[in-house]
């Protein structure tokens, strides 16, 4: 009866004071723009400046650029851009801000010349239109490649936004070494260097994990190599390893680095580059025979000597592994522990490694899993129907804090339960912003999770729009966290999409909300 009363009380508070006043309790002010009719979906928040917030949408084969006023969030401008290069249909590759300028990259396939061409356009932010004709900045000759492999493009911008890397896969024949190409530009899209390279592995023995360009135009590639002929991790066997390949001095000087952590079985790793151009590698490890997470590790490597400068690891305690578990999950974990079985974390993917100004770092990972359910039924007439459903699970956020000396200070889990079916996780996952020495995580949550769920040992899944609230968790430098409600989705008649967010400055960020046929942009101001 007491629990029912508390739930009724909090719902009553939402209805009486409104979401804007509740936002003040968290120290965050939520400002909504005008609600507009949803005629097309939002693809991305491209960026912002003093004049506005720039948004990308699409409708069939057209791109739609929108500019919202930075202060009142009213839609100020719209421009439609058809994806055509003369008589060729273009495919969007990326659109981004670099050094406060907006660039659009597209590509098109020419079956006659057998070439995949990458085009670049600078977009005038005052008109939302290209400033000139497209410029060819990359091209893949796919020739008689097998399986219709025509290559693909991707990009990375250096931390100081002065260098742009265009990375592309090159077609190759069966049994050949994997091939790739790099083109590095300055902020004015002037080419600095270009190189095509082969890795010492066949295509089925290597998997690219990440690639970066530093402020000096050097390129780094992180990948996994497999000892077997096919790229697959085998349970119980350390049949793979991590490597970093580097391309320095305008691509003339190449090198490779083996990444290992002694007898620990690395299950996931990512890297970044510090101001000295040394590698900072961090991730998770387990025991051989498991792909779970027994602990976390960190190491920094001198890019000149290849020596490990800092190295540390921390095995997760039982308390850290079971933090925020429901009563049912806890009972299962305790039972495994009593039987002497492994109790590890599962299904976490590293989203980000954040380099702090003091030399420390943060690892941020999210627990993510897709469950596939297939059912087959046969009716009286003998017709068989097969139906497949996909359930998307976006659960806890894991944060690991690493000190400037390379020691692992603390590990925290932020409880989050999101489970939806056949929607691609449209309203799931989280957005984040760093303000000073704090990180704020924003996500859709179930209203029941505000009423001391730890006391009940039950965390409710967020599956319903009308029971959803926008929650915010403040994570401090010492690992302490505070959770608050921003607003009720039902009361605001808007539910945020955390995957579509943008940072305006150190104190403000923007999100998009959707409800029925309407959509709205929201600005969060951190006081």
C-alpha cells in the first residue's frame, strides 16, 4: 500500500508542477522549441554556432538541412538538397563540422568506369547550400572485384580539428592481403598525403576496430588479427590478438605494435592518442574460455620505443559486478559464486575513451544485446509462416576512472533498463555531456525507478512511452552519482531520442523529442 501511495504521489507531482519545475530540482533547465509536424525523420544534429543549431533530415533521395535559432529554438531556415551528381545518384557518406565549417561528403558508383567516387562540398551556413561544385577527393577502382565489392569510405577528425582522415577499403581477390587507403587533408580540404597499403593478413584474418588521425596528420589503425583462417573468436582459445599499425611522416614511415596484457585474455579494447603522440589503450579482460568481463585494464605505450610506460589492471569485485542488480539477478550471481563458478559482466561495448586534461582517462561502456526470436507456424491448409522478432536491450552504463599515473581509481555502474522490440532501439541508449569534473548521462527511464528501486531490489524496464520519464544521472569525480527526473514524457507530450544529441558548449546541449506526428527540439542548460 505504501509503495502504491508513493507511486501515485510522484505521478501527481508531475501533473501539478509540470516538467520544467521538476527539471530545476536536478539543476538542469529544459527549454522546448515550438512543436512542429513530423513530416520526415531526423538523421543527425550536425553541429552549432552562435547563429544556430544545424540539423540533417532526409526524404526519399533528398537531404533536408535545417537551422534552428540558438536562443528560442524556432526553425529559421530549411534547404532541400537532391542527391544527384549530374546523372548519377549519390549516397551520403557523412556531414560534419570541422573548425566551425560544415562539410558534406557523398559518393556515387560508375559501373562503366568501375569506380566509386567520393565527393566533398562545403555548405554555406547562411544559405544551407553548397558554396561550389563538388570536388572529387577520393576514388576506388573496384574493377572486376568479387561479390560486387566496391569499397567503402569513412573519416576521422583530429582532436584539434585541423586534420581530416579519409579511410577506405580497397577490393582484393581471394587469398590476397587486405588492402586499404588513407588520404589526409588539412582543415581547408587541401591534401597533405595519400597512401594505399596492404596489411600482412588475408581478409578473413583481420578485422579493423578503429582508426584515428592526430594533430600532426599521422594515422593509427587498431585491429584484431586471427590465428585461424576465418575471423571468429573461439570460446576457450586465445586465437586472436590486437595490433596498432601507424603511418608517420606523410605515410612514409610505417610500424606495427603488438598489444597484449600478459596472461590476461583481452575481450574488448579501444585506444586514443595523447599530446605526446603515445597510445593510450584501455578495455576489459577475462579468463581464457570466457568472453565476459572479469576486470578492466589500462596501458600507455611510447610510440618511439614501443615500451609500455604505464600499466595497471583491476579485477571487478563481486560488489562491483552485482551493483544495481535486481533481487533475481543477485540471487543468481550468489548461487554461481557459491558453486565456485565465474561471475563476470557480460555484453558491454566500449563507447568512448575520454582523455582528461590532467592526464587521466575515463572508459565509458554500455551493456547492449540483441535477442532474436524466430517462430514457425503451420495453418490447417499446410502453409508455413516464419516470423522473426528482434528485441533490443540497452542496459547499464559502466564508467571506469583512471588516474593520471595510470592507476584505476574506481568503477561505477549507472543503472538503466531499456528493452524494446522491432524498433532498432529508437528511443534507447543515452546522451552525455561533460561539465567541469562531472559527467551527465541522460536517458529514457521507467518512472518506477525513481522510487528507491534498490530497496525493492527491482528495476523496471522502460518499454512504454506513457510511463517513461527523461532521467539524468550526475557522476562526480569521486564516483558518486545522483539521479533525478528531468520531465515526464506523458506530461511533456515528448519522448527524447538520446542517440540524436549535440553539444552547444560546456553548459548546454540539445536533444530531439518525438510524440505521435509531432517533434520538438529541446535545449538542456546545466546551471
